[in-house]
């Protein structure tokens, strides 16, 4: 029995179709394409899945790498297949247009994709400010996204920012948060810094805070810069970098 259908793969449905046409020596109107599996993007380039299609000939052709004269194909069948193919194309075009979305939609979609990849069920909300796009994640099991002292959350925020900027999707700064953790953490750091500053002035000795990220050190520096009688400095390297709160005035040291 003459083979009349074949399966092909490619990074996209269009690429798989192009490969099929090249190998079979046919034109696009000569085949009907059924999408067996849509392509899936991997995480940071890993774990992706190629598109898989099934190609059927419309009419009868001798496939030898060059197209020969067709046999008799039922006109209605050909029209039906063509209409189905056109309908599929329109659907794909709509999905592509939907995926492109607006500038602010793309970072949100990226966060949603990452959450799905790591198996976290959560809702994602966004709010656009004049200077930044705020993305907040809400759910029952979102603590894993925060990590120790917000380290995982900072990594996620960095990834989204660098990816969107490289692709030219958005020029604003993107702030990724989990149930307003950053605001609560900021208030906690400010209160702790003020208490330790009071201790430094009362005891007349420098006090050290625990190591923290650059963004959190900035919060402490900003919180204490207007408090008289103390000054701050950062010491240490990399993950051990921390703030020292000193009594007195920096200019007098």
C-alpha cells in the first residue's frame, strides 16, 4: 500500500511543515497538516519540546522528491481540507497575536511560565507605575519563591528584568514581589536598623548587622542616613557583605 501520510518534527509547526515540503517535493496547497504536538519552550533553553506534525497528501501524488501530475481528488474533500487548514492557520495567527500582547503583559507571562515550570500554583497581579512595573504573586504555597531572606525572589526578579531588557520587551524596572513581602521586609529592616542604631549610640560601640543583599543594605543605609549620631558602612565580601552601624559622625573619624 502506498504511503500517504508522514510525521515530521521541528522547533515550530512552520519549520516542521517546511521540512516536510522540502523532503516530499510538494507545495503547501498539496498537503493537509495535522498538529500532533505543539512546541514547548524550555526553561532557560533546557527541556523544550519540538513541534510534531502529521502530513497527508491531498489527492494522489508520487512522492520521489519531485511532484508529478496529481490523480483524481474529490473536489469537496479538497475544499474541506483547505478550509480546515485555513481555519487552523487563523487560529494559530490569533494565538500568536495573543502571545505577543502588550509590553507589560510579557513580563507577567514570563513569571507565570516560571511558576508553572517549578510547579507552583499561584495568581499573578501587576500594577504599572510611572517608573516601574510591579508584579505580585499570590497563592497558598508561595513561600518557596521567597527563599532565605528573599534570595530566591531577588533571583527571579533579576531573571525577569534581564530577559525582558535583552528582548526589548519593556524599558521600565520590574519589581517582582510575593504577597507584598518586600514592603513587609522593608518595614522590618527599617525598624531593626533604628533599634540597632539606638544601641550603638547608647553603648558607644559599633554594631554589626547580619549579611544581607545589596538591595536590603540600601534600605538600611537610607533609613539611618538622617538619624543624627550614627553613620553606616558596608564591610565583607560577596554573600558575607554586611552593614556596620557606628556611633558618632563619619566626618570626625
